[in-house]
């Protein structure tokens, strides 16, 4: 039993050292754990540690850390950010329903049936990999402006 405890302790130390090494070698700016909602499974789950770098130029398909300013004041039990995929960029006033994949807009049959369509500002339409709808169709987030994109995953470690 003592040998098993020593092996587990060594694995924990190696995991922590790997995370620190990855953070130092990738120029990480932050470390986060995705909330265990399942929205980004199988890419990430609640047991992963994600090391982030500054977002740089966001491209369609990138996974981004979104930090809406009004979420910083949420209760301690609520996340202050979301790690989701940027799917396509829209311009202020754009009817993005016409460019959307119809399987991710819920029951909407037109732009007028979507809360954030036309786009209230320039930004990104986003979605968790395991979610049924775009964040903007489901009401989770408005169109995500560049200023809300606070990081991009560089490395993840499953614990």
C-alpha cells in the first residue's frame, strides 16, 4: 500500500511539473480549468487544466477564452469565463442567420427569431463543441467582440 501511495504522489508531482514546464515554454498568460458542463467534450472536460496564451488573431475554428466584463461580478459558483470555439465572424447589423448552419440555430426559421440577430456589433459567433446550438442562438452570450477574447489554449493536461 505504501508503494502505491508513493507512485501516486510521484505522478501528481510529475503532472504539476509538466503543467509548469508547459506554461513557461509556451509563454502562457493564464491557467484555467474548464467548468464541468460538458460543453467542450471531448476536447476538454472539467478535469483538464488548460494553459492559455494571449489570443492573438482569432481565426474561424479557434478555441478561445471568452471573458464578458459583466461576468466578473457573478457569484462564486458561476464561471467568470467560457472556453468555446469561434465559428464565424460577423459585422454589426449583419443577418448572420443566412450564414449559420441550420442545425445550430434551434427552432429559429429566420434572423428575427434569434436574440442576437442581426448582430448588435462586430464579433464572433461561438459554440461549445458538445452544445446543440450556437451560444448566440441559445442566449448564453451575445456576439463576442474581440475585447472579450482573453486567451487561447496552448496546452491542456488531463488530471
